[in-house]
């Protein structure tokens, strides 16, 4: 395994800022939900820590851990792990969401990172992992099926106006 998936720490500021630039042509949400222009890295780490601990959660949010994938010190993507599901995540989102920076795609890194995220899920007691993806998002459902995800159903997502697939990966 070439990538290391882990939480950010105070030594990662430079890598985080460099990694953000990889997303200039795509939605920065794929990289970070917490980062806002003008905040300090330390402030963001505090938000991430609170979210992991379930402290001061915004309405509709559940405790979650943001794990970043490092390749030789460079952040190439992330996996967000939701510790529990709410109504909205059961519809779309599930327990884990992942993204790889464009220039690092199609090299097997998402699979590597999801493998590590599933180990993390087990450590926090999530044994049945729900994962959702757009019906046409071929790499995403290939990853889920690689980890023996069982398709629950395909449903129409009014908000995003697309059909999505809902899968479960059993870790026991
Ligand atoms: C989905 C995403 C994370 C995949 O990352 P990746 O590192 O390129 O994926 P991998 O290299 O591990 O490839 C996984 C599988 O998808 C296949 N694949 C990758 N890109 C593909 C593409 N554009 N078209 C078809 N298959 C593709 C790979 O060949 C591999 O298949 P295999 O298991 O048969 O070998 C990445 O495309 C991404 O970040 N997309 C934007 C965010 C997103 O859609 N996230 C998922 C939300 S549900």
C-alpha cells in the first residue's frame, strides 16, 4: 500500500494548503467541508476535532472523521467517515464519501484509501457500511463492488436530479 490515510495534525498545514490547489477546477467540497477562506489551519483542526467528537454539531450533522490520503507527503484525496446515519445520509451520503484529486485518479488510490477507511469504520464500531453513489459514477460503484458492496436499491434523488445507488458493505 502506497498511501497513508489519517487525520490531519498541526504539522500538515503546508501539505493541506498545497493539496487544496489540486481542486481549483472542481468543487473544493470534495477536498474539505470545514475549510473556509480566512480561517487559520489551527481553527480548522479544531472544527475537525469537534466534528469527530460530536461537539457543537451544526443541525443535521452527525459525528464524522475526515481522513486524508498522503502519498509521499502529498495529499491526494480524502475519505469522510460518518459515525452514524441520519435520515438524509440514509437517502444519500451513507457512512463514507471519498474523492481523489484529478491528476491522481485511475491509479488505484481510491481503492487503497477506501480499504483503510473500512478498517477505521470497524474501529469505531460501524460493521455495516452504507455507501451511495450516482448511478453513472462508474469508478465509484466499481470501488464499492470491489469491497463486496451489496446493492440495496437504485432511487431517484430529487435534490441532485439523478438516480443513485445505495449499497451496504458488511465488515463482519
Ligand atoms: C470516484 C473516484 C474517487 C475514483 O478514484 P480513483 O482513484 O480514480 O479510483 P481507482 O483508481 O481506485 O479506480 C477504481 C475503479 O474504477 C475504475 N475507474 C477509475 N476511473 C474510471 C473512469 N473514469 N471510468 C471508468 N472506470 C474508472 C478503475 O479502473 C478501477 O476499476 P477496477 O476495479 O476494475 O480496476 C474519483 O474519480 C473522484 O474523486 N471523483 C470525484 C468525486 C466522486 O465522485 N467521489 C465519489 C462520490 S460517491
